[in-house]
């Protein structure tokens, strides 16, 4: 039974992107708390931009890697 469409790969990549972003956010919050940095509006905007970029890039990279791996495996049957 062959599965087509990549819905599972997209969902797993989405969760992987959220995990990576969440871990980065925790690390950034921890460093900020230890350093005693008080976030202002510019810092908050910058952090939101960085986290959004990390989420998009991670999700896209994971999805493309899983799709490429699936294509190479589907060509070889044992």
C-alpha cells in the first residue's frame, strides 16, 4: 500500500520546527534571565523575527529532507 501526498512528512516537519523553535526560545529566555536583560519592544520584535525564521527554515529543511529520502527509498524495493 503506497502512500502519496506527503501529509505525514509535512506534519512531522511542522512538529520538528515547533520543537526546535521552542527549545531556542527557552534557551534565549534562560540566557536573558541569567544576564538580567529586560526586554523592550525592539528586543521583543527581534526575538519574534528570529524565532519565526528558525521555525520556517527548520520546517522547510525537515520537509524537503524527508521528501527526498522518501523518493530514494520508493525506487528500491526488496
